[in-house]
C-alpha cells in the first residue's frame, strides 16, 4: 500500500469516527478528540509482565530487545533488590515511566523505563485499591485504576503517587467479586469491562468521574476490550470457566462489537470453547483485530466474523496437549505479533514473536505466566 | 461544436462498451453466514442457510464436511451421530467465479434428563413400615417419642401399643391417631414396648427394647491433660448418595471401592486429623463422632467447633445433633437432641423427616428418593464431578436406605449458569451464618450445646454431651455445583482448643 493511500484511508477512517460519534442520540455531546496523551517512546525494547502464581509472590518483569533477540528476566527485582509482588496483572508506559499494577499485593509500582529503578509506588489504603488490575491515564495528574473485588474504581494522581478519589461502580458483588478490568477511552467516556462473574460494560464520564451507563452483554465475563479505528469497541467474554469440579457458566466465549458513540451492541458472535485465556489486540492503525481464543485468529475490523481457522496455532506438546496461550499484543510500530505462552501455568513461560504475516521470528523464555507486553 | 459532438459521441460509445463489458463480465457469488460456529448435540439437526449475492439458477453449490462432498443445495442440514469437531465448507460458483465460507460445528453429547434412567421401585401391595431404631436408651426422667414412618398398604389397620404386655394405647386407625407413642414417667429398668398393626387379613408387631438408664451425669467423663480437643472416634459414616462420595477425589484418597463402614469411619477420622473434607452426601446423610471426654455445656457460650467449606454463594447447611452416653456403654445409641438453629420452629424446617433412597440398578444413573412428605426426586449422576459408576455407598446393605432426621427448606437457585445457595442466619454446619467466623480455631462454625432441644421442642438443658451427629439438611442440586451436601472438615470441643 502506498503511503499516500495509507494516509487517505486513515483520514477516511478518522472521518468515519467523527461521523459515528456525531450520530449518537442519547449520550450527550459529541466526544472531543481523545485526551489520552501519547506515551513517549524511549527506546526499542519490549517489557513483558509475568504474572506468576497466586499467593506465590513470584511475579516478575522481563525485557526483550528485538534487534538482537536478547532477553533479560527479573529486571525489577535485580534492579531494585525487592520483589515485584504477587500476581502482577498489567502495566502501562506513560511518558517514560512504566506503571505496574500488582493485584494481590495491592500495589502499583512506577519504574523508570530506562533504568528500571523504582520512582514511586501507590499502595492500597483503607481497602481502597486492594486488588488493582489495570491503569488508564487521563492526564499527568489523573488516572483510573480498576479492581478485582471492590465495586470501586480508584482515582490516582500519578505525579504525587496518591489516591485522590474513587468512583463507585454500583455493581453488586457476586461470589465476592465486583470487578472492573480493562479500560478504553472514546472522547470523554472511559469504558471498562466487569470481568469476574459479571456481564457488564460500564461507561464512565471522565468529566464527572461517574458511571453513567451500563451495557449488558448476553454472556458472562467480558475479559478483554479494544477500541478500533471505526470507533467500535470489541469485547471478548470468556464465558466463565471450567477447572475440573469448579465451574461457572458454559465456558463459551463471545465476541461483541459495540458502537462507542451510542453504546449499542452491533454484533455478537459465538467463539470456540475456551481452554485458557482470551485476549484482544489491534494492529498499529487499529484496523486489524487479533483474537486469542486457544489459538490466534485475525480479522479485519470491517469483517463480520472471526474465521473458523486460526491465523497462528498454539504449540502442542509431545502428549498432544495444546499449550495455554495467555497473552497477546501487537507492536503498534511494525505490527509484529507477540504471544505469551503460559504452557501449563507452573513453569517459566515462553514468548513468541511473529511478523505481521504470522511468520515466527523468535521465541524466548521469560517468567511464570507471562500475560502482557508493552512496547517502547 | 463539431469537436464537442465528436467527444459526446465518443463518450456514448465508451459507456455502451463498458456496460456490455460489465454484463459480460458479471460478478462472482458472495456468501453471507449468520454464524460460522455452531454448538449442536449429537443427533440434532442444524440447518445452515447462508444468504447469497450474484446467484441464479445456474449457480453451483458444493458443501463439504471435512473434505468430503455432502450437499449441492444452497442450504445444508447438518446432523451427525458422533460428538466431535467438524468443518463444513460451502462453495458457490458461477461462470464469473466462486466464493467459499468455512463453518465450524462443535458436536456435543446430548444432555440426558438428570432423572432419566433412575431406578424407581415397583409398587407393591405388601404392608411395610419403618422405624429409626428399635433399641431405646434414655436417662431416667426424660421422655422419648417412638414413631412409625412410611406405613404402606395397611388397609385401614388399627394400631395398638403395649408395654410389657399391657395395653398403653388402645387400637386406633391412622386417621384417628398418629402411630406414635411417648415414653414418659418410667422408672429405671428395662421395658418391652410393642406396636401391633391389625387389619382384616394381617397382623404385624414391632417390638422395641426400652432401657431407662440412671439419671444424667452418672456416666459423665471429665477432662484430663491428655483429653483431645478433636473428636477421637467416628462411629458411623453414612453419607446419603451424592457426587462427592464413592470415588470422589478432591482432597486425599478416601479409600478403595468395597470399603466397610469401619474402614470408612477410619478414613473420615484420618481426614479430620488433616482437616480434609468429607461429604455427607444428599439430604439425611450423616456422620456420628464422639469425644474421649464429655464436652461441657457452658450455658450459652460456644461449646463445639465444626469446620466446613461455605462460600458466599455456596452454603450447604447441616443440622447438628448431640447426645449423652445415657447408658454408659460408650456407644452413640442414646437419645439425640437437635441443636436448634435460626429456622427451628419456622416453616423452613420439618421435624421428624425421613427420606428413602433406592439403589440404582444401572451404572452412572441417578438415585431416586421419596420422603415422608409425599415428595420424590433424584440425586443426579454428574460425571464431570465424579465419574464413579455409582454414588451408592458400598457398605449399605439392601436395595434401599432410609435416613431419619430434620429437613430444611432450600432457597437454591440456578440461572444462566450461576448457582446461589444462600445461608440461614445461624445454627447450622457448613454455612456462612453469623456463627461461622474467623475465631478461636480460624474459620469455623461455632455452636452452643445450650441450643439443644428435646423431641417436643423444649430446652434439653444438657449438662454435657458425648457424641455429635451432623446431617445434611437440604435436598437440592444445581447443574454446576452438584448436589447440596454438607461438608465437614473437623469437629472439636471448643473449650479444649488452644
């Protein structure tokens, strides 16, 4: 594709987004361009977050340099002489600082993305932010933090490392969970998926720090969410779980497309029965959707159905057992695909790096249960 | 002007040529699928009906299933007899090209009706009745109700009670008087109580050995430095059928098939030592444990600890019973007193409840039950919980087994794949009541002997107890959590816990 045509399509897509956003009829004013600041790249490495095992305190941080295919594991603990914590859930890079939410430790670390040294931390206080899951930056002085159990979204001031407020989500706990999970922003609205034992997407008005709308899905446990170039939010549910005797719902994921401008569900399609995690990712220009659902699937955001056959197939061990793929990200600069393989949830995980065409470029060992990639 | 006309003429010719070319070129078919993944059951038909563009009577359709041609129509009805994953491909072709689409079919085993295949005993005209026990031990000064359960086919019989051969309750039909007798005001000694049923053609008599024992306290056993907080013996382990008995392997290996009652009791004791779970199965299932000393009634404070595994959404209440060794023989063959919980004397509880389970005659089939309230149901066989061929206890002889006790109504719900099994306020094992908390021995239920009731609802005012019985209180199951079955991990004397 020529650069000129590429830019044209981008402009066209931008027009469509504005057009769509203006089409809403019951959700207030047209969103202004997203205020989310763009992270400043500092180098060309990839951070990999290794969740570890629950209650084992073995979360870790790895760093991979694609140029020379080198990987450094345990960079947080080796740099800072302390443990990262228990069940590191997510991270986000914001203006040279990597923010890491460590759920079961009730802490958010802020580390320098170049030196990996801790710059600050925010800890749970008075049962606020006990189980932080994801962080979404609104500005230098304001970010939202979701939580696995509490019916609250915590508002933090990243510049002072302080908790400055909360947003009640109004979600009744089911089995003790009132979770909120990932976040995407469209104009003044932040959308968050209530993953654990829920079927809701919440819409938060960031000017009021208030939940203004609930979108109810027809299936359980929305796990991952992305906002595409058309202004559509794609949500994948995991359908519950089945671990031996422990079951919740039917364990069949669905993929939803939601119009971010009017909050309406435009499509709902059934996917394959889930054996591990489900995740969504977009390419750099947000026009191609990648779906982790046992294997990796790929589709244009303008297509209506996830293909039946995978784009990248999960490895299979010598006993014929499919590896448990756990994380999926796409490098927005070159559309290279990164897949995290938890293997069996107990041993050191493996990461795979593919070209945008699905050709394997590299694979490397990291920590236990790698779940997320952040690109510098 | 001439140039302009020539240009216009040229344009018309070009347009005309272009239209001809398009008509000649035409367009290949386009296929739209409403879904490209289907979940169907074995033997069920699923119509796949795509919509098409650019098709007409000359369009060729080809359907393949895993590479083999199976159809040539615009639609295809999928139906197979074996579970598994199948891939369909539909191809539509015309002279301008073709299009194809893939469809994934997940075929699952059909879910059977959970009650299908249960063994339901044939009705009979034979007379029958049942009793919780025929040997009665009670301390002097106490009362005791003897009651007949599940009286069947008595043909308007009369019932007469005699004590040592003397009529103490004259002949009466069931319509006139319940078939029960209250032992009261008996002095110490042995008695023979008899119940005789008489109708036009038959007569049956059941004899009860009654032992009126020395008063409470005679056989009380004090504590010593070596007394054990945890129960020191399991006397009976008689779970009702359930998915967490026979072959269930969640924590520890309970034991091999073909176990005896004694082996099962020893296994329960070993589980308690490790604080591992044992299940009491469905309604009525129970275990009886005893202490190496008498557990004091503190007079209103907690006296007993019973650990379970309740969660906010999963409460499986068990009714707690206590007894004293009234005859001093060291065995739990004495009068049982129910520890009243929050639902005692409310519509949520049925006293003098009995339920009979029938041994299935096929493997992996549900177990049918009837109760003395006129209800019936099944304990389903849930293969994903426990694939063992039978949930019937190996050490239960005969083809049926009746459990006697009390019953709690359930408020269990299951909707959209989600179960909720709510707790009552207090007073029951294995539920998150106000008396289940992080206390002296951690998360446990804590219970009071002062709540013990006599059969007629009066305070039993027991000074101490020697034995404890825990019994599953509810009859319910949900698709994802299985049957409601009280679980017990540990039973101990609260006062001896450090």
